């Protein structure tokens, strides 16, 4: 099957090929014979309402250095690309929002966008967990210091985080003594002007913050448990956590399968759940990661699962258009 793929991502020169899921997508698209175009978010633009981009064809090699080459820039209509992969990392700020709106216009003109732009806008990765209140730890989202303090008084040991962070940035644990709770509230709410999330601390973090992947409603049978380093609460790899690939547990699968139909319904083709113990703490839809670590340890090609799903939808789209 011949088709084109455009990937919108952070600068490719700064990635680590052995760990980068966007790079794995490029490799799999190449393997299938697709022509791959590379964009950074600033390469997207509108010309009299038409979504356009300054693109460069990218060729990737699975090695640690000299792992990509870029062709000369060319101007291209986004809707002329068959598949657009939105892989820009958070934060989901105004620039991210504008990019999704341009991608929505491309979608209206016929491009297939993964994940769907409207879903990226509608479902904040932390707030989205509240759609599944029976599957999450005790959680509150508020700007009010008094409510945070009451939550702490009730649960004693809590985690405080911003709604728009990633990679463990600005996540704080407040223990029963409440030390520094005031300054954490001030920092995360910017003195009561922004929302913050508060969750009960889950001791099961000692066994890892597990990344469970879902592809087009299908639960990947292996996950990556991210283990905190000594003295740390966060298991995120970006802050020094250690990744341990492992089969998903029955509990992990049950959680993922409970959520999967909702994700598929809303056009979320590739999703990563963060699971601690038997609770979901985040639903990652912007640029889920951990694929390469899992694939390096087990005989599985997660990106093949993704592109099988993409190609199936392209075929269905062609039939519908005809």
C-alpha cells in the first residue's frame, strides 16, 4: 500500500533514537514503503484558511548517531498527506492548541490525523482520568488552597501536580507533616489563578509507575514499569527513573480494557495509561512513549500494530470515498 506520512514532532536532532517512540514511528512507516515528511510545530501555517506546512522528507536509520537525514524544504498542503502524526510533547499551551486547529482543518480536507485533533483538545491527560472515577485514586482538581489543605488533612500523604506538565516535572509529594504545602499550592496555582491536581499517594509506586499502551482499542500485552530512584517519588524516566519491561498483570489489563472502548470511540488510536498499583493516574494521548524500551525486551512490534490499524482505516476511507 502506497501512502504518505507526515510527523509533527519536537526537533529530531535532540531525540535519543533508542528511546524515542516518534523515531520508531518513522522507522515503521519507512519499512512499509511510506514517504515520510518531517515537521516541527512552527512549520505549520495557514494560507487563506488552507492548512499548509514547510516539510522535509526524512530518512531514518536505527543507530545511535547519524540516525536521520533531511531533504530540502518544500511547501506542501497538509491535506495532501495521507496520515499526519501529531507527536509534539506537552505542555499543551496556546501554540499546541493552534497546531491542533490547523490539523483539524487538514482533517476536514481529507487527511487522517493520529491522534484526532479534537480529542487532543477535549481531553487533558490528567483531567481525562476523571471520566473513569472508579478506576483512579482519590483525586481533586482545584484552584482553592483551602480545598487542597482539606484533601491533605483527609488523606495525609498526597501528590500535587500541574495539569499541563510531562515527564514528572513539578510533581510534589506532601507527607503527613504538611511541610511546604503552602508554597507548593502557591507555585502550582500561581497564587490561585490556575488549577492543580491533588491525588492520594499510592505506596505501590515502589513497584513502578507502569506505562500500559493501547493501540486502536487493543491492549499491548507488555508494559514498562518505571521505578523511582532512591529518595524519589517519581518513576518518570526523564527524572532518573529506571525502566523495567514486564508483562501486564490481570489488573493492568482489566483497567486498560475498561477504558479502551472510550478511547477508540473518540479517535484516540495510540494511548499510554499511567498505572500505579491498580489505579490509573494519567491517560497520555499527546505523545505516548516507552515503545522502544518494550520492543527491545520482547518479541513484539507495537508500531506494526499501530500502522496496521492506520492502514486499515486508510483502506476503509478509500472505500467510503469511492
